[in-house]
């Protein structure tokens, strides 16, 4: 149980919990966290500066269990699926220093929470996922999965 009374979860060896206001915060982690970027923080995209000093570990893809959404074309949300309609989403793996990770999480827009992202090789890393409760009733969210990733979508608009 996390200090805020909400259930804790272990993700890739790190402990995270759902914090107030739809946010999640890392309770305990080593000096760095391994995470994946699938949106505006990828190399060459507008928010890469938030993790530019992180160690780039390579390109990868998620397991084929996600849909990619966007909020008004401004940023992506990775949504886990229950059925067979998920796809492998292109992403980049990084080792991110703790302070940089915490600053990145604090700067994330509404609709994103820290969670477990499963990669195609079966490993799980910590990353940003769609907050399903935040999505309920929203009309400014679009499924962009068919574009093949955020970079391809961004290039198309």
C-alpha cells in the first residue's frame, strides 16, 4: 500500500502508485528508470528536450495490445486493449535519471498516468498510459492507431 492509501504496483522492478488528481508518482526507484517514449518526447519531436540527456537504448515496439489515441491532435495516449484489436506501437527505450523522470511525469498533460507498458519481447517497463477514467465522455479524443505511430501521425497533419 502506498503512503496515500492507494494500492501500489510493481512495474519493471519499480514501485508506483496512483496519486490524486489522476496522476501516478514513483514511490521508489533506483537512480534511473527504464521507460519507453511513444509520443512527443521521441527524438526529433517537440518535447524531446525533456529527456535529451537520457541514455537512448534503442528503438522498439510495444506488444500488440494497445491502441494509440490523440487528444485534439496535440499529444498521444497509449490505451491498453482487452480484445484482439491492439497493435504494436513504435517507441524508443531510454534509461532516464530519476530527477529527469520525475520532471517529465510532472510535465505530462491531463489524461496520462504512470503504468506498465509491455514490449514485443515480453519485457515490461514503466511509462505513460491513457487514464481510462479521464477518457470517459470526452469528444476531443481520436483513435489514430491506423497511422502506425505518433511520428507518422504528426507528419500527416
